[in-house]
C-alpha cells in the first residue's frame, strides 16, 4: 500500500530545508537545501520536487514564539506558504516548529557531525524533524480512527 508523499520545509530568509516522506508515509528523510536570492527560485525548485515525488501535501514549519504567538517571521512564513499553495496547487499545512532547529543541532551533535558539516545540513535536518512530527501525529490519529 502506498500513500501520497509529503514534503517538509524549514523556511528561512536565505535557505529552505527540504525533506520528503517515504512512499508509505511513515518516515521523513532529508532531501537537501535550497539556497536562494529570490523566492521565485524556491517556487521553481519545489515545483520540480512536487512533480518528481508525486507530492500531495507540503508541511511548512511555522516559527511560533515560545509562548505560541505569531511574530513577524511566522507571518512571513505564512505568506510564503500561501504563495506556494497557489502556485503549486498542493495544500500547504503550517506545522509548529518551535525548537526544531535546536533539536536538529542536538541530533547532529550526538551524531558527532563536524561543525562545518552541521551548518550544511541543519536546515534539511530541521525539515525532516518537522515532517516526522507531522507524520507521527497523522499515524497516531489514523490508529485512533481504526475500528
């Protein structure tokens, strides 16, 4: 049994970390980082990935403040997610990403990844953690819905 795939995004002002779900929708794997100068470059690259992987949903990390409120950065990410949804025709779901970058850094440190390499992969690792938490919640909800 195969499920539509999902992309996970960790959106920043200069880079976007990208992760993709496996065909069963159980795990998230880091896919890479999109470095950009103009947002249109991100849209073009994600359009390619959506087609290549048959993506049905994009999960975009929403950088809430620690108290749960939305700041300037979160509103900016919301606007980018709406643009992606309109351009790509794929639903974009915002997902709380509080502390995801810190968790990604911890994972990489525990894996003894060197500092220079950590800088190269932190965004895609954060995207994978965002997507994995979404997939875990989705699996939990599906298991509760089963008879």
